[in-house]
C-alpha cells in the first residue's frame, strides 16, 4: 500500500523470493483498508495520538488537543476542543454515553455525551491515562481513575462531589490502565499491577522483564480478553494472566484472588499493541531493520501478526507488513492497536494513518482462490457458503472455471464440469457447445450433453452427430445407442447414414447404426432385416420389444443358425404367437435344429410335444445319444416297440436293456447285460432294481462257471440273497479270485447284522424300561377330587353335598371316577376292576388306583 488511495495493504515488497512465494501460496487471515473520509482530512492537518473504539462509534484524539467522534466509516459526527496540546488517552464506558479525556497539560475531563454531567480538573503534571468505570452510566458506579505520577480513583459522593483517593504511587509515571468489571490493571515503570475493586486489595505485581528499555519509548500494552484474563505485552515479552479465586484454606492474610501466568513467550519485534482473536492473539509490532544503502538501523513497516499461544512458546499463524504513512519517522510509542470485540475489527493507529484490519469472509476467500486460479476450490467454497456470500455467484465462478480449463487445453474436464455448472440453463449450454465447435472439440462435450430436462435444440445434437459421422463411425454409433431418438431429426440422420453407406456398403458399424435408427423410427421390418444380415445379438431384443413374431415366421431357420439357444428360448416363450407345429414344420429340412427345439420343449414339459416323441427317438439316436436314455425314462408317450427296434438296429445296449426291462422282459435284459456288456456290477444293480428272486436265480446260474462273476456276487449279494445258495453251487476245485476276501466280507456283513440286532434289542429294552418307569411315576401321582368332578356312570357329583355322610369313590389311572356302588361287582376269577369307559373304547384296561371311603 504505497499510495494513500489504495485500500488493500500489500505485503513487504523487499522480502525474499521465498517469502514472496510463501505469501502467494498461503492465504492471508486478515484484510486491510484505510479509515478515510473525515479521518483523511483530520490527519492532513493534525496527527493522531490515541483512539478508542465503541461498537457504535470511534473517538480519535490528536496532537493538537482535539477529540473527534467518528462513525465506523470515518465520517466526523462531533468535534471537541479539549486542550492546545496532545490528547494522551480517551476512555468510554460500555454504554458509550460517557467519555473520559486526559491531555499532556494535566487536564482531565469526564462528561456525558448526551447529558449535562461533567467533571473538570487540571493537575500540575501531565496525565497519561484515564479510565472510567465500565458501568459508569449506573448511579452507584460513578468512578474513574487517572494516572500521572499517582494512580488516583475518583468516586462521586452522595452530595454530587468527587472524592479522590490514591490507589498507588512511588514507582514512576503510570503508563497504561485498563478497567474491566471489578478489576483495574495498570502499568508503571516497575511492572503491572491488578487491583480488586471489591476488596480494594492489590492482588498481583507482574515485573517487567527487560528493564533496559525506556518505559516512555516502549510502553506497556494491556488488554483484557475477558473479565478474568489479562494480556500483557512489554518490549518483546508477552504474558497471559488468569485471575483465580483463592481456596478458603489458603486465605490467611492473603487477598481472596490471585493471578497465574498461563502463557508466556517472547516475540521477534517490539510490541506496540495487543488484542484477542478467539483463542489467538493479534500483535502489532514495531520493527527496526538495517538499511542496505546506509547500513544504519532505521524504522521498518510495522507488522500485524496472528499468534497462537502454546504452553512454552507460540506459533505464528500469519504475518503482514503494513505500509502506513510516515512509518519511517514513527517510534514504538506512536503505534496503538484497538479492537471492536463484537465484530473482530482491529484498528492500527499511527500519527498519520489509521488502518482497519478485518477477518476475511467467504467472499474474500473466494477472491483469493480465483486470483490463484484455484477455481475448483472456489466453486466448492461458493456452493458451501451460497447463503452468505454477497459478491460472487456460483454460476459466474463456474463459467470462469470452464474458460480456464479450455485455455489450459483440458477439454474433457471442461466438458464434464459443464454438467454441474450449467445445470438446466439451455442458453448457456448452447453457447458452450458453439464455443467447443469453434475450437474443434465437439467430441469432448458430446458425452455430457443433457438428454432429459433440459433438452437442447435438435440442431445442437445433429451438429455433434455430423461431426462424429465425418471422422469416427464407432463414436457415432455409440451416441446413437445412448441418445434417445427424439433429441434430433431422425429422418435427416438416416439419410446421411444411407449416403455414407453408398460409399461403404459393407460397413458393419454403419449398418448396425442404421438398424437402430430404423428402430427409433418404428420401421422395425427394415431394422430386423439388417440385424439378421449382420447376425446381430440385438435381433432377439428387437423382436421381443416390438412384438415382431409375425415377421419371423419364415425366418426361424436363420434365427436358429444365428443363435439356436436364444432362438429356442424365444420360440418356446411365445408359443401363443408361433405354434409348436409351425416351428417343427419350418425346421423339417434341418433335423439337427429340429432336435434342439424338441429337446428343449421336452425339458420344459414332458407332455406338450407328445405327438413328436416317436420322431424324437430317431433324432436323439442320430444327434444326441447321451440324452436318449433319460428321454426314454421320462417320456410316457413314446412307443416302446419303435424305440426298441431303433436301439437294436443301432446296437444301443443300455437303452435296449432299459426298454426290455420296461416291457417286462427282465430275463432278456439281464442276459444282454451279461453277454453284451459282461458287467457283473451292472447285472447285480439291475437285479437289485427288479427285486425278483427268479432273476437272482438266473444271475447265479449264469455266473456259476465264471469266477470273476462269482467274486462280484459274493461281494454284493449278502444283503439280498442268502450267500449259502451261491456257495453250495460253486464247483470243487474252481479257482475264484479274491475268494478269501469275499468270504471275510460276508462274515463281516453277518457279524454287522448280528451287532445291529443286538444293539436294537438293547435300545428296545432300555426304552421299554424307561417308559415303564415313567408310567409308574405317573400312576404314583395323586389325583385331585373335588365338587366339580362327576361320576362317569350316574353323572352326579362324585362327592356328596352333605360331607357328614359316608361315601366310597373309585378313581382309575385314566382319571375317570365312579361311585363304588355304580361299578359292577368284580368276578371271582379276576378281582381287578377296570374302567368301563376306556374298556369300551378299546383303550386298554384302566385299573383302579385309588379307593376313597368315608
């Protein structure tokens, strides 16, 4: 900020290249502007000496003894002539209705800005400070302090007189004072003191660290962060003090409060002012540097730093060098820092300039991002804060971002961002499309053009399609497939494609695309012809989607040749549109395809194609023998004689065996297994399936002279036929392979059967005993007999209404009850009595378990 008219204060132009690079990459935390308007006029003729800030207005004191009341824009609202010499301090109460002023000639004034209340006093020494009570507007808080060689407290008595009292003296001039709540902090040549106005006791003394510095040239800076936290800056040292309550057990003769230094650190430069910013500090520093030309120490531009206090050190968050007017002649004492608590505004006061520092808002953040060409981040920040930003529009940032990407040659990314940025604005979309056309990048934006809500003019889409058709057939085909057919004039595009096909009639990509265009145009017949010519997989989808079954009645062979699996599935799924008979007739000259169709039909339903089952026997025998036997087993409609004839002609042994067994000729089937297949295991399995004793006899007779067959029978016959029958028939002296192992297996099987029987017997006995015990426990239980029970014979209550009468009751295990006299007299042969009801229902005898008498 080299000139007076500039609003933004620039960073140090004489810094190194590295620091400049860091500043360019790191966003500043504060923004700056000069306080102008009336302030500019004042400082052209006078110099600022002090200023205080209220949320409603500013009060500026000058070296010529004037006090100006200003609005926040710097306009003069009121002027007060106080003294012909420098104003040292201005103090305001929290309401902003009362002001205290002191000057270098010893004058002190305290008065109401909107009332006639006023105090005037002239001392015989310069008064450096004045501070009115924060609640001065209240009648019981009419107090203020002044500081010269003494710290005096003035209090208004009940007779409207001001009574002074000395709070402190003897340690040099009072240099600074700050009053917050019930605490007054002041600084003199020796250090900083804090007074508790409630107890009227001084609770701390913080000595200054560097006594070599002149206190008048490097004054102490004081600032209350809150009612209990004081920030002290003196020389290069910063201390943050916390006022705490002392525990009752520690009181004795000590004040009720004490001060603890919670943070302490040193800075690089001399401190001219302090202010809190959340949990951080804003520090105004006076800087000296050695001139490169004269090699002498001179005054540099002051710095405004944001510092994060740490337990034993501090961290610099940001640092700005401020070019204020006349900084070359200023000293440390000429700078002051005031702040407005409610708005985070910081005022840097120097004799010839007043600069306002503000926290950067989201608009400032976006400005910085745009300046650094970080458009993506700027767009994101604007979207997040769209309700609070005032200077920027998301659309404007987005358009700038697209232009930036185009300039960089990132056409695909620029086109992709159009979707999000342009949204539903058709005018902007069309403008961007033409811009991409001018730079020859229509292909880049084609994938991102809107296809629904909004829809652009047909000319836009046709222009893109023409671009692809001239240079990229595959890209053209992809767009036709992806874009809905109503986006462009279909007839125009069809004609253009037809014209290109005249030059290249066998181009499969153009033919496929033309078929899709015919489909969009509902010319399904032409589309189907092209698909069939190309043998394209979408032919089935086209038929299904547009119900073109009437068009394929004479094209079934073509469809089957193309993809028999899909064709058969489609034909079977639509039997109501193309009958089974029609399909079989069309495939008459292609029996292999006819078999595929009828086989899948049979898999779906064994009965639908029953009239073709006889035909299928030959088809299976010719084209699919592995499925012939499953077909013969599952079909109930094929003629067995015909099937047997075909199988015998072709010498299909397994199928012939099955047919013979199904026709009841099990012996012939078994003989065929033994003679043709020579497979004893299959013969045994066949005998097991038939479960016929005579068949087992035939098997034994056939095997008796064949040792390998005997071995197989011995290994497998044990559970179906008594092995003795086979063993007795074996001729003496016949060598049987593995006879020993077979006999051992028979014995092991027999032992296993014996063990199973014994195990079952044990389980049966254990279960019987368990059930007997359970029955016994059940029968041992008592049975409740009360007035609700009745005699099952006479149906009268089982218990007499008169309890004094004698009675006799019999209760059976089945819970039926009878009067003794209602039961029949037991026979002499069997003295046991049984329940008449359970005996009549064949539930088994219910013997009496209880006889009650009285």
